C-alpha cells in the first residue's frame, strides 16, 4: 500500500465495505478452539525480528512486520474483512511447538517461519525433518530454534518431502547450514513418486510468469498492515530467500518402496492392511504411507505414525478451502481425486488417529474432531466437483456457476476451516469448469474475443470516449451501493485502450491518470472486502502497480532445480524459449545438433524445424546428418541452463575455455540466436509496451 511510499494517503474503506466487513464475522459461529490449537504445546517464540538473506542485503522473512496482527485485539479494522483478520491472527502465531509425544518419539513443529510448517520427529539415531520450508534461510533459522530450545543435538537422519511444491523443499539445504553445508552422503531423502518431474515442470516451464503472478498472490511488495497485506490465508506470505533442493533418494511408490502385501503387513502398523498402502521405517520410526497423486499437488502423500497414533495430512487438509487452481497460475487440480483420497485417508487412519497435523496451519487433537474435520473438508471438495458438473449439464458457464453458488451448504459453511482464505468458491468453481470443459462456454460470441487493447478501443469509442467512460465509472463508484466490479471492468477498457499499439486509442494523459487512480481505488475497496487472502493481495498489488508501475521481482532462481533436470527437461525448457515465428520464417531447412555429455556418455539430438526445437534421445537417424556436434560436461550444461540472457556469451566463453567442444559453431549459434528471454516484470494491470521493433528478445549471434 501507499502508507510509506508517500504517493498518497491510504485509501479508506467505503461505508458499504465497512458494513460488509463487520457483518461477515457473524456468519460463522464463534470458536476459540482454533486459537487454543494454534498455541498448544508452545515451547519457544521466535527470537529474532527478521531473518536476513544469506547475502545480508535483504530480508527473507519478517516476523516484526506482522506484530500488528498479534498485538491487536480481536476487533478487525474496518479495512480488513473480519474473517480474514481472524485467519491472519491465527497464521501469525509463530514459534516451536510440541505436537505429540510417546516414549522416545516426539513430534515438533516450527510454525510461522514461512508460508509452510517444518515438522521434526525424533528417530532412533537422529531427527527426521518433514518439509523444510521454502528458503535456505528460513529452514536454517527454524532448525536453530528447535536446537536451541530442545537441546537435541543428534544429526538429521532423514528428510521427507510431502509433495513437490517449493514451500516444502526449497529450504532443504538450509538444514545443513549447521554442518557447514555438508550433506551426509548416505542421507535418505523421501518423496512421493513423480516428485522431481513435477517440481521441475511446475517451477521451470512456466516459471517466470508464475513468479511474476506470485508477487501479486503473496503481495511481497506491499506494506504489511490494516491497509495492506494481512497474510495469504494459507500462511502469512512466502519467504524470499534462496530456493534449494536436496534431491530425493527414496520414492514412495518407486522401485525401493512398493505397496505392502497382506502377508508383509506388520501388526505394529496399528491400521489394518489396505490395498495400496506402503509400510516403511524412517530412522527406526514405523510409518504407513498413502500416495495421493493429483490432489493438492500432482505428487503428494499422507502418512501415519502408528506409535503416536498421529497422521500427517501433507497439504490435503488445511484450515481453509484450498485452491483447485492457484491464482499464480498452475495446472488445474482434480477435486474428485482430492475428495476420494480424503475418504481413503479417513477410512484408513481415522479410527486410529488421536493427532493430525499438516504442512500448513495448526494441528488438531481428538479422534472425533479430526474425523469431523477431514470429513467436512472432503465434502467441500466433492461439493465443488459435483455441483459444477451438475450446472455444466444445465448449460451454465463457469462465471455463472460461481455467481449461482456463492455459499457452501450450512453444514459446511459453519466451520471456519471451510472458509475461502486461500482458495475461494468463486475461482474454484470456474477452475472445475475449466478442468472438465475448457475455456470455451459453447457460445460462439465467446469463440473469437477481441484482445484487451482492441476491446478497450471499441468499447470506449462506443460509450462516448474515455472521459465519458471515466465519468460513468465514478458515478458507479460513488453510488450508495457502489458497483466496484463494474467500475474495474469499465476502467480496464479505458486503461487498455491506451495500449501503445497500432490499434490503440489516444486517451488524453489526464483522463488516463484519472482512470488509473479510480481503478486503484476500486481495486482497493475490493481488496478490503475480500475474505480471501490472495484476492486481497491481488487487488491491493494491482492498485499499487497502477500508482507506481510494475516492481522488480523478489524471488530467487533455483539452481538446484536446474541441476536436477533430465536432458529431456533441459531441452523442453529450451524449446519453449524459441521465437517460433521468426525461426520458422528464416530457417526453411532443419538445423540438427548432436549433443554428447562427456563423462556420462549420454547423447541426444535436437532439430530446429518449423519454429520448434525437437528433442530425440540418442541419435535421430531420420533427422539427417547433424550440422554440429556439441560435447560438454553436465556441469557445463547446467551453467548454460542458468545463464538466462547470457546464454550465448557463456556458450562462447565455455568454447574458448574448452569446456565445450563444437565442430561447427555457426550452426549452433544460429539455433541459439532464436532463444528469447522474458522480461520478469511484464505488466498485468496495464497494457504491454509497444513492439517498437527493438523488442527485448532474440539475441542474435
Ligand atoms: Zn504448501
């Protein structure tokens, strides 16, 4: 927000927003249990105000920034939806907690040190860490808090990743800060089958766009406070330190850990045998695993600790309605699979569980409370799935379904944990529609829509010009019952009509400025009224960028992910950077490159043809004779992958240093000349700058 940027005073909430924000708290019965659960087992509070980045130049995590949530009384400020305020106060509870204990086993959690939780279990020879947060720095400090306050000094004996989202593995190397970044050679690292493939495909292929949109989703650039960021619903925000990955060594569902047969099933598992369950001891701790692919994440697993009658629900059940489609952009999830795996978890573990925890939010204690919670979350995802399908068959489109079903049935809506703090009913219904039937609603009027700039130009002209549209928008903004959604739709046309392209409309500077200011105010009101943390973050970040322009990104590249890429993935990532139209026009005959990895003997062929880069493992006998053979080490390949815009110059330098051998560099240079490098701060709330003929992009060799 603008509190400290000095551009304007913060926008105050309108009377209608204030009234709506106050009213919302009365729609769900009061319940102090969440606050008791969030505090239960507290051992130590955070002992630092901020966690600095490794280079000491920035802040990876800011505890002090959220003190306003902890210090305030229960009454929400008028500029925050009261339900979201409650969730913000809960997610701001940070520290080291004991979750449960029996014999020589204890489960601890460090919460509020990142978007996610770190869980630590005492094993026979050391400690087992589950989900080491999102950044090296936060993991380092979370582990230090644990060490300082438990006095447990035994080494890390295993690491477990519940799923392939970055907030569950990004801090893995930070666990070994205490040993001078030395990772034991025989350290077992467990993950669900498919982990690495999905971690890479999700974070690398559409990585730049997701990172840009994540800036909106978690509002890293906003000030924290009643007029700004109050959390993200799932946690406060995501840390901005170094993303790392210690690659898994053991996959549940992989060759080493296969489903148990009835004959193999140990009575020590407590839960009865069921088809598809895995039994495996981790540092002497007996565990039962349930794979849940295609739920909250493509590769995810729940697991059970028989000795402790405790289940870990990964991210499949949290104290919010979760996302069917993350607003940062992702492949749409499957709410039917999600609810089905929750049923399986309830049926398998429910009767034998006294404690349940997840990798976000606080645990739950008590068998009945746990079964009720999991069952209601299950019902919620099933309801989303089934009701979308029912209304699709009645001919409704996604936008209509989202408006028609604005509330869950009372039995689900009456629980705080089913509120839409991270996912929302509105965007989830549209996501389920997209999953089953796609972007097109069958109405040919929506088959070939005008793009934003052209649509803006035509609407603004038809409505009497930009000044007139701004006047209508202001009237709707100031009405007794303000129409903020209509205001942002109208003004979006004015702002995009000004796009600097051949189609654009000349919007006078003062009118454009007025449109942006009013648009920012309307988005701010929508943000203040949002129960969903990520909606609030999107609206308020959009408003901020309308005032100040796009901001530099804060996220840091993940070199460990690049090093874990297969050759196929490396060239898939390269292929999506090719300027297809240009390459297709200029190169009418294929360019074949042979790649040889010295050391491993791996070999592959890439062919640039018709604007695409085709990858074939080994030799491609049908592609014709290679124009060039490139021999390089895996290390040199990783360096190239990390080069970004410096790809070409790094390649040339590696050739000069003889780290790379190439027999016909001109052919290789031609291919590399078509690689493009996206601007990491592309605009979202304003039109893109003009293609002036000097577009950032192809680096010609
Ligand atoms: Zn997560």
